[in-house]
C-alpha cells in the first residue's frame, strides 16, 4: 500500500447517482447559507442595539458587533466550503463520465473492428 491508504492497482468505484444526490443536498445547504447571509446583511445589518447610557451599554453593544462579525465570517466560510465541495464533486462526476464515455467508445471501436472479421466456413473440428 502507498502512503495514502490505497494499493497501487486498487480501483475506485464511483456511484455517480450518489454523488449527484449529495450535490443536490449541497445545493440546498448553499441556499440556506446564502439566506442566512442575506438575513444578516440586509435585514439585521451591522448596527449595535441602542441601549442608551447604561453603564454596560457600550460593552454590550461592542459584544453584539463582535458576535455579528463572527457569525458573518462563519457563514462566509460555510459558503466557501460548500462551493469548493460542489466544484470537486462536479469535477469527479465529469471525469468519471468522460472516462466512462471513452471506455464505451473504445469498446465500440473494438466491436466495429471485430465486426469486419468473419469466421471462416468449412470443416470445424472440436477437441474432445
């Protein structure tokens, strides 16, 4: 085995339908993450609550802004991770489908080439 856990000649099976299903799930999660970002930026906005001149008002307002920034950063990282995963899955599916199409094309070329080869008629003998 090599350092990555795969034997050099080990084949990897790809279930394209499962990958496409996972891609649909990622699309749904991406929509949710984008909706959260929209809610944070367009509906809530980065504005500290107006708490007046209470002794802890400044601290609470700053804490709110810090938490807001953290949430916005986390949502941005989730969006980036989902998009990177979708891109990787799309590449895997495309590569697999391309490889599969090449195999089918090669098999067709072989079948076409063999189709031109005829079986000679005549005396056939079987061993046995």
